[in-house]
C-alpha cells in the first residue's frame, strides 16, 4: 500500500536577530491511510513546527520551508497558498493543544464549526448549522441542539476539546494532526478524548499525526513513533519496536524516567541530566551529546560529527541516529536499560 | 441585565450630583461677586442688593444649592409672590448673567452645532483610522505601514488650531472651495451645513484618526498572534475572512470603548475646534462663559458635558455586553 503522506527532507528555519534558527532539520517520515504516527519530543524539538508545515501554515510568514510534503502525491510545500487553503480543513485539518485559546471567544461553538464546513462545501447556513449539531453529537456533546449556540467559555475543558475535534472533522479530512490534544485536560478526560479519536479514526479511516510528549498516549494509540530532538528525528520505528527496544540514549532516558507503580518507591527516577538545547546554539555533532551518558564509549565523534539516521540492522524499519555501535547499544540496553523498564 | 442598567443609571445620577456640588461650590467660593457681575455697567449699591435678592444670593450656600437642584427637577420661581415673579420651568439651570436668557435654552440652542461636529467628524475618523490601522497591521513592516504610521504620528502631534487655520487659509481664503466655517441647520440647508462643517470635521478627524489608526494597528497585531486566528487559518478560511471577521472582531472592543468616551467628551463641546472656526456650539458657549465669568452658564455647560460623558460610559458598558458574550452571560 502506497503511503498517503510522505514527508521528505523537510527543513523549517526562521530568520531571527541571532541568526537562522533551524527548527526542523531534514525530517523524513511517512504515514499510511488510517494509521497513526506519534511524534514525541520535548518543547522546542520541532514537533509543532512540523505539523504547521504539513498544513502549509508557514506560508506568508518569514519561515523558510524546504523539502517535500506529499499528500496523495501532491506537494503541499511547492503549492501556492490559495490552493493549499482549499485543502486546509478539508483534506487535512488540525486540533490544537489549548482549546480555550484556539476557539474564538466571541463566536458560538456552532458558528465556528459551521464556518469550517461552509468554507469547503456549497451549502446553506442552515445545512451547515445542522452539520455542526450532527458533529457535536458525534463527538459526544450532550444536548447538541442546545449547546450549539453556546460560547466556548460555557463549555468545560473536555467539551471544548471535543468541539475542536468536531470542527476539525466536519469536512471528513483524510489527515488529522492533533497537537498535544490532551495536555490541558484532566487524566480521565484525556482517556475519553483519546478513545474518541480512536473511534473516529476507525469510522472515517483518517490518518492521524499525534504530537505529544506523553509516551503513555502514544503507546496506546500510535502505530509508528518518531522521536525528535533539537529539530532532528533521532529514532523512528513502530511503537512496538521503539517503546520495547529503544535504541537511542534519549529514548532510554525517556522510558526510564517514567515512574512505575510496580517500582521501588525509594529508588530515584532516572531523569535525563541537563536541559534541552536552545535552537540558536545547537551543540555540535550529535545535539544530544552534552546530556548523553555514553559519550565515553564512542569518543570524539559525538561532539564533532552528526550521526546519520540508519536502520538498526540492515533491512530493519527501526531507524536510529546514534554513533554507538549496534553491538554496544544492544549490550547497554540489555544490561542497564531493560532492568529498569 | 436590567438591574445592572438601573444600577448604572443611579450611579450616573449620583456622579452628576457630585459634579454639580463641586462646580457650584467652587464658583460661589470665587472672590467674584455674581451680583456685581450680573449688574452691568450702570450699577449702584441699591441695585446690587436688589439683584442679590432676585438671584437669591442672600441665602446660605446650602439653600442656594438646594434650590438649584430643585430647579433642575421641578423648576423654580424667582421673586415668588411679587409682581416681578419669574417662573423657570424644569429643568431650570438659572439665567445667564450676560444675556439674561435661560441657561437651558442656551444649551439647547448650541447643542446642534456641537453634535454636527461630533458625529460628522467621528464617522470620518473611524473610517480613516480603522482602515489605515488595518492596512498597517496587515502590511506590517512594509513601506505602506511605515508611511501610514509616520503620517499618523505627525498628525497626532499637530494641534487643531494649527491644522485648522492652515486648512482654512488654503481652502477658504486661497482656493475659495469652501465657505467660512459656521453652522446652518442640516434640515433646512443640508448642503450649506455640509460645506460649512467640512473643515471642522476634517481638522478634528485628522488628529483623531491618527490615534485610532495606531490603536487599531496595535490591536490587530496583538490578535493576529492569538491561537484562534491560527485556528481560523487552519480551517482554510480566506485571508479576508480571517482578517476582517476573526482578527478585527477580537481587536474591536478597546476601540469601541475609546470611541464611546471620545464621542461623549466631544458632545459636551468640541472646545478648540469650535473656538478656531468660530462655530456657535457648546464649546464656544463655555469658553465665552468662562471669559465673562457667566457663572450659571459655566455650571450649565460643565454639567451638560458631565452628563454626556456619563451617558457615554453607560452606553460603552452596555455595548461591552453586546461585544463580549462573557459579560453578557454574567
């Protein structure tokens, strides 16, 4: 099956007073119809910038976007703005992290959903409003006929996120990008929203890109996972591979830093030392090397050469960007990482 | 909502009461003797005593103030029970020392000219200020933006008496395209009215559109960075809809507030504009009254402006409820 979404060598940089900031650097990934890709990384790792690029939302800004973003074979990046606009909200749409800020405070929820439907469908306002009610019902808002005329601030946090989802799905998009859709919500509501997304995905065969820093959410929903650090992908593979046998020291750090109910309560969590780098002064070589505990096993290469993204062994779909020899990596994983998982 | 309105009106009335007491108090504490001011050139001690009695200046200050307030609500009678009995029906603000005309009649007489200036100029400055502000915000950093904001800064720094006189010199004296500014009834002579008002409108709008342009630009730029504008783009809306519906709607509230207060302030008298163009409005009335120490007229004009500002404040608050659904629900 051919890939519905292909991103090839995507780079996004922003000119600033301190020089060009490479927010996303040579990113490549693909996504099949009806599948979910989880993009995981810390703040500033380039997750959101990537998703905005897929929607073509950097057009008209100062950002420089290079590479290809193929959706059904059409390159979004080389397409003029007025053509991409017709695809936004229609072929691909997006839900945002903070639904309260992402919904217009002065228009009713129904008005905003109907507007998204109206812009891509030649229908009357009445039909569009009925569509809004139908979508609110579909995402589980009780009494949608009544709530359709409510303003965003009259909704609870979870309901607002549901309304965002209703808005994003009103035109049956083939691709849905969810940018940290559950971060601002209570844990119980988070689970409901994730369930809802999964149900809707099954129903409409939507491809989903789930942007998050929550590994639990990814483990539950995604098929593939892409780990990003300082604008680069550092590990890419199926969820099974990446979460069960992570190959990058950053991935090890992420997984061992999760507190576990079965763990020893007196044992300290293994946090990753240091802080994520500023994109203005990305460390030389492997951007992760100042925080990596295994630099001594490689030597100077870590700080001088950027490692390539390579399959962990020939033919594998599990890619990693690390200077460690694969045998050494296996060894470290088995002896130091696996026991604390 | 209704009880909120009642509360606002009541507090407005209280503020008006306080304003009247302060103005009344200040003017009667002044070393100038109202009776002497009212007396004119051929004045004798005898006459002054008589006038003092007629104007009830021989009463204590609280009594005078009480009668003044009573006059506003139910009217008052000077020299009751004598041949010279004078009935001043409500709302009575007394009589001008200068012309002996009732202050309320003077105010009523002068209001149309001031209202003409205020409404005409406000339409003009809203049109120019909002559109140039929007264009500046959308073309931020380009020469269009720099030029329009440069002009706005220049215009905001110039004074009405400078711009007004320059315009009058060019368009009235040199080119003779416009008649000398003044006021004629818009109902009887609409064309003359517009021609005579043109310069005051342009002069006032010149200054105020600069302020509104900068206000609109700043508001639009702030809202353009909001998440909900990004959502609007992600929906695939056209730039026109995004800018004029989503962004402008988010930025309009502070502009409406300032507009309401500016208009309310102007209705109380566009003092400098009226003075520069010699237009018989409330502003001219109050400056003339001040230079002649015509106390009843001063009190009347001050209270009248306070009245408009209070009304404008209440209307702005009500408008908030229309503009912001969060206020409406509460």
